């Protein structure tokens, strides 16, 4: 569910991101693109990991697959936007097929299975040289516009994707689908007993978690102009996305957006200030998150924090 | 290459894989935690062995017990201070936590040891029998790996601690009622997992070059071995390890070595779907 305040906050956030090219330099615009892209990923993951409670690590497989489908299509002369749509459809179909097999597993086994999918995708892409270029990666024809225009264009693309996935999140959370997914998260057997078609619901959630990740991957490939298997299927990214959602608040609509934005900003700060130690600092953020913010930023009771700051600890809220 | 050589290669590799995965399997089976730190523990064990040999001239066989004990201590502390706090939380929480800890350990290792591949070279020559050639250090590593795995099996079967670990794995609540301190047993299990990882790392350093970039690959192998063999038991890890070794050497021969990893993962996915308890796992234990 999303409140009116939440909707207004999201709208303000979109406007802030969209207006960055007007007043900020290209580095900030690039960060804004990354924030919108990771918001798409985190919001998509929310369908399977947040609403349904299945610990999926397959997001990056969909991202990489989308990037490769888009890149290969573009290299063969397909217009850019058509290539993105193609990537969306292929990744969606892949996720639906994969989901109907993989979602029979639960808990740890599902987690391991989804990690294995990422590994298999990466290995297949890196060894299928004739189509994917193998470990050398692929070059994608760049847009022949000025760098500023390219940045603005891709910022808008990612923002539109983010708004679509956000709207879809808000819609699902009100719809009987969202309710059914919530039941599955709480007790799958009981949900099955009361007549929810759990298999269908889970496959839908899994497909939704992949669809726009595929588009984002293809758009990312067109934006950066070069992809390779290690980058497109990075194990770090596999864990980053769930961490973002956990940071914001899993199962809420606004949480993934907040989580993605704060994570990208934190990461940029750590990269620029602690080059040697950025990975360790990210690790510490994760450990801190697990112990002190188990419900995410959205679940922090600001009233309690305020009371504590005022020294009124222990006041009933 | 004839079939004997392929089989021997597979079995030697398989014994190493069994040793690599047995600690991971134990932690997963008993604590229900996927320990993403395992790969870094292996590399840490390997590095410590290498530097003891390289800087102080200590033979790997001498340093191995100390390295293993040190890792036991680290594992015990990690479990006691961090993982125990969230051990009953959903998979995502524990997996993410150990991944975060792994990022810290990985970073520390890269800064202090750098990512250069390093290897202990013992130069023991090669051995030929029935037309099969095998470097002696590799055979030596295999014997050591099997001996350690066997020792762990013996400890789990015969010692008081081992029986307590098995009891906690079977039924946590009942074990508590029998007077077993579950948190202590959890920490010991995690410590034993780290100990086996350290020992495996020490053996690996004698056979293959070892570098921090390999942590992901080791974790991947541990996943595959656990799923193929079955979780949380020493025989499971042994069967899974040998199976994976054979799968890799046979598929490497027929499809080329670059595909052997893919085949391993595909077999794992297949087993996950067909028989999630693994080849020798028991139902209801997962």
C-alpha cells in the first residue's frame, strides 16, 4: 500500500532527479542515471523478494541477459528502442520458463538455485564466442549526439522505467495479486489451502521481477557502449540489489527507491574517498544494516529517534 | 588421453573438492546458514601457509595444524559475535550478513597480501603407473584431503562434541532439553567449518596457485558439492566432491575444459530439482 504522502514524495524525487542536468555537472547526472537504474532493479526485485519473500539472487542474470540481447540485436541493425523491447520480451519469457522450474524450491535451495542460474548465464555467455564475443565483450554502436544530450536521454529513459515499475509496485500492492503474494510469504501451504494458485502467483511475481530489469540492462548496454560477461553478471551486483531493498524496507513500495538512492550515494562517497577500502566499508554497511536496521530505513520510528535525541528515552509512543 | 588418466584426475580433484566443501556443508546443515565467508577462509588458509613457507621456511605440513587452529578461532568468534545474533532469521538475512563479512575479509586480504597468485612449490616430481602420470604433490594433497575428511568423520561419530553437533542438527529444541548449549555448539560448528576451510586452503596452496580472486569460485564449488552429495554430513560431502571431480574431468575431456564448470552447475540444478536431498542425503534433514 502507498499513502498519498508517499506518492507526493516519489513525485518530488522524480522531479529532483529529472532536473539534475539543468543545474549540475555530468558526474551528478551520471549518478542520477545510476540511481534510477538501480531503483528499477530494486523495485523489480521487490516483487519476488519483498512481496513474496523468496530470496532471489537472479536479478543480475536478467540484467546481463537483457544487456546481451539488446546489444546483439543492435549490432545486427535493429533500431535501439526495438532492441530494448526485444530484450524485455526475451528476458520476460526466460524468467517465466525459469520460474516455473526454479520456484519449486524453497528457502536456501531457491537462493542457491538462483545463484547457480547467474553463474550458468555468465559461463555460457563467456564461452559462446561466435555470438557474444566471449570474454572480449561486445561493442555497441553509440548515439551520435553530444555527450550532454546522451546523458539527458538515458536519464529520461531510466526515469520512465523507474516510474513504470513503481506504478506496477503500487498497483500490485493494492491488487489481489499482491495480497496473494503476501499470503505466500507468510505461509505458503496455508495460502495454497485457501485457494490461491501459488505456482501461478509465484511465476507472475518472478516474471515481473525480471521484465524491466531486462529493459534496464539493454538500455544500460546502449548507454555505456561496451559490455563484457564479468561486468554484466557480477556477483557483487547480485547481492547489492537485495541489500538496497533491505536498506529501504522490503515489501514496501517506497522502500526500494529510498534504498537504491542511499546505497548508490554511499557507494559513490566510499569509492571516491576510500579507494582501497571501499569493499570493506560496503561490507560494514551491510553488517550494520542487518544488526541495527533490520526493517530498513522506512521502519525507523522517527518519533523514537526524536525522543531519544531530546533525552526522553522510554516514553511510550 | 585414456580413460584411466581421466578417472584418476577426477578422483584426485574430487578428494580436494570434498575437503573444500565439507566445512561449508556442515555449517549449512547444522546452522541452516549459507556461509559466504567460506571461500575467503580457504584463501586465508592458503595465504597463511604460503607466507609461513615463503618467509620463514616452515613446511606446509608443520604449519597446517596451526593455520587450521587459527581459523577455528576466527570462525568461532565470527559465529559468536555476529552470526549467532541472527541465526534464526530468514535465509536472506544470514546470507547477506555473511556476504558483508566476506567483503570485509576479502578487502583486508587484498590490501595485506595483494591479489598475486601464489603457490607453495614442493617439487616432488611426478609418478607414473600403468601409463597414468600424476604429480606427486597432487597425490600428496589428495591423501591429506582424504585423511582430514576421514578425521572429521571420526570426530563427528565418536567424540562428545561431534555427537552434540549431530544432535543439534537433528532437533534443536530436543538438544537444548538434553542440556546441550546450542549457541556454543553453533559456534564450534562454525569454527570447525572454518578449520576445514583453512586446512583445505593449505592443501590447495601446495597444488594450485591461490589468490583472493578465487573466493567466488571456491564458494561455487562448495555449493555444487553440497547439493550433489547432500547437506550436512561428511559422507555427503565426500560423495559430492568425488562426483564433481569426475564430472569436471570427464566433461572437460569431451567438451573442453572451459565448459566443465558450466556442466557442474547444470548437474547441480538438475539434482536440486530431481532430488533436493542430494545423492546420499536423508529426507527431512534439510
